[in-house]
C-alpha cells in the first residue's frame, strides 16, 4: 500500500529534516511516499522512521530511486545477520538486559568490559558473577537504589519508565537536527582546492575527496561515517589506545573506512584534524570538552570544519553516557513495546541508533555544500533521546504486524577480512555497495 504525504508518518519526518537543514520543498519529490511497509513490526512507527531516515540521506545525496523496504529492515537489524566464518557473534553480554528490582524494572548495559566491571562493582559482585548473581542482587534493591549504586560506580543502568508525553512534546520543540553556523575569521583554504581533490562531483560518489575524521563508537556514529564512506568520503576512524572495541561491532559498521588507534592528545592527532574536512563526534559532550574536542574548540583551532555531534541524552545531560537500549527503557518505549504490559519490551531493531546515523549523514552532506558555497564552519547535532521523542510523537499501530519472512540472501554480502569470511547486511541506500571493512585498529593514522 502506498501511503500519501497527508497520512504518512515518514512524510512528517522528511519535512522536519528539510526544515532543519533549510531545504525547500520541491513539490514533485517522490520521497514523501512509501511503497509498502518496512517490516519492522512494532506498536510505534519504527518502519516509517527507518525508511524516512534512509530516504532523507538519499535525497540530500541526490541518489535516485527509493529505498527497498526489506533492505531497510535488514540493514537496521544488521547485528542479527552478521556472521564471521559462518557463525553469528555473541552480541549481548550477560550483564546487559532488563532486570526485576524490588519495586519495578531496570535496564543495564555491560557489553564493554569496563562497563561490566563497573556494574559488578556497583552491585558488590566479584569478577565471576553470572546472570543469576546480578538478578539476585537487583531483586534486593529498589530501581532507583540500584541505578544510583551502579551509576556511582560509573556503570550504566536506567530505571524503566512509562512515557512522559509532556516531556517528549517539549523535546520536539527543538530541531531534530540542530544546525549551528559558526563564522570563521579566516578560512583554512579555498573550498574548491580543499574539496574533492581531483575528483569532481559525480552523482554516484558525491563525497569523493572529502576527508572525514571518525571519533565514534558503537552504532549511531559508525553508521553515519559508514554512510559517508559509501558515498566516496575518505573516512579514518580513530580510537583511544585504552578502549578496545568488540571485533564484531566494527565489522558490522566499519565498511569502507580505515581504522587506527591514536591518543587524541598527540601531535599526530592534531595534524589529522588540520587536514580533515569533517569531524564526527560520538563521545559524551563533557568528555570531549575535557579533551579540547568540543565543536567550539575544534572550530577555534581549525576554521572551516563541518562537525556532526551525536550523544545519547542531548545537551541537557552532557556528562551522561548511554546507549540505544537505555534510552528506549527510560523514555517509555520499552513499556509501550511490552508484550504483556508487565515485562518491558524493545523495538525490533536499534532504530534510534541507525536513524541517528542516517540523519546525521544527511546533515553532513548538506553542510558540506553550504561550507563549499559560503565558507565558515558548521555544526549539526542530535541525540538518541531526541530521536526517541520524534518516534513517540508519530501515529501508532494498534498492534504489531505479523513479521514476514525475508530472503536474506538478497540483502547480505560477503567479504574476506583478515583471513575471515564476514557476511554483513548490504547498504540501505539504493544503488550502492559497501567496500569491505578493515580489522579494527589495523591501519596507520594517516590520510
């Protein structure tokens, strides 16, 4: 069924994106209709959010053709189709999930070793603690008490809450993609000489020659930079030496990028910044500020940058870390998706992450055009919590649809990476194919 702009939740998202990015309505754009339904069954309009986010990126990049609904669904669930040598990875740690407490539910996140350690410390558990130990410890605490103890230990946990429509309405008064123009007293160089080095603009690779410094982790930021790489950008991901990355996670989102390990306080890192066109930030705003990597710091040192910033909770809580699953739990999404009204549920995909990634990529492409035309520096920001508020404001389904069978062979591709055969989801953007991901940290920190 084709839904028209007047009834499509996707249309409202696309219109908001156009308004945020200053893109005029074309009057004949086919981006406001959805040919069929994206098979991500949910009480919330997840399929519309997913399709519109991918479509927004395609529109800004001048990509012809509409996204395939099945391809979008598989791309949003890429962690479920990823295999390494034919084996799916263990995606979730035993320390991540919903847990009953003495008076309700909490959601924890312990996929990274340092987060798992801090969660155990907060609950007074040893290194050999299993899921049964965590369950017993949390049952003895109230939800707020458990979250307080884990948070004091710098672990990650939130109370599972009902939605607060007034809070979400307040959040929706802010842009979905907040754009800030930061005038530069002196440009670094002429945009024509710095951009698209010898490549020219071509429809299939609109970002050829653009250098993107990728300072992101997990899903949302890497999906953004993976999309920029797909469109021709030279993307260099930099990770700090002290924080390891799960191999599967980078293989799932590292397509077309190079990956290096480097201290952000080093002179070499500053040289990379000086030659970059785009910086994508995915760490907590407070942590970036401590390192001198906030957007204002970067623009002061390197005028002419386009900067994209993604956080979990937004400017209201710059010190707070978070993930898609935690935002779902605290925003009320988990209880809306509950199958029985008692135990919390979850969206059929990490949709806040993926949508944030595609929307930020769309904004980067748009702002590169502005910078090339007008000069100066440009910053765009969004948060998983802001994406959640947008989703919560869309019309809802009375009940989730029955999930159809999808032929995954049509929507996956295989690569040889470091002696392993890696199968991943293919791009959601039409007419493009990923280059193979590199092994995490296997490249030199050079352009």
